[in-house]
């Protein structure tokens, strides 16, 4: 498990989150984890080329302001053979009017939900990178509200 690997020091895990409370909980649970307060956009653009083996975008794809920009930065940060896993929800009940969207997107909220992408929508973005899709699991009535995409750098 991830817990076991982090505890044994067999993997180095770095986390980024815009929520200070989430970072504090993570540091409490795994003191050896590098946990940074910030955004995926800032991390991806600052990560050195070829510096990571794996990137996990867990339930945050739909919170990215510019997924294409983040995808290209992750592609650059991955080592050859490195992987990207994206998991997010299909929030079937999410509906708001244009005025609601303008008000939310114009606020200073740090956790805005910018889209309600499915695996298919996210794959359209990721397929514009040089990464290759190696796994796709769509959300559906017989499966889950979560979808998963795994891509690999050649």
C-alpha cells in the first residue's frame, strides 16, 4: 500500500494542495512527505524536466484553471517511462446558471470547480500531449462516479 511504501521509505511522495488544513493533516499522518501549499499549475511549471516518475491528479482535474497547460508541464516533468494518473468524479448533480458561474469564477475562492469533465473530455486534452494512454476507466451506472486515465511518457 501507499502507507507501507511511504513508511518504509521505498518511495518519496510529494504533495501539493491549495488547502492549508489538508497540508497540515498530511504532514501529521506522514511527516516524511514533502507537502507544499500551492496549486498544480505552479508546481507543474516549476518542476524540473524529467524529475518525477509518477504524477497523481486525484479528484482535482476539474479544479484546474488550464488543464492543457498543466498536462504539457506534467509531460515535461515526467521521466521517460513515467506515468500520469488522473482520477476525478462525474458530478452528475452539478448544475449552475451563467450568473452563478460568473460569480463563482470571479470570487477569491481557492477551490473553484471549473468544469465537469468525464474521462472522454480529459482524454481529449491529454491526447494533445506526447503521452500515451495506457488505461482508461469511464464512470457509469454499473461502475462508479469516478473515472480514471493513466498515461505514460515514451
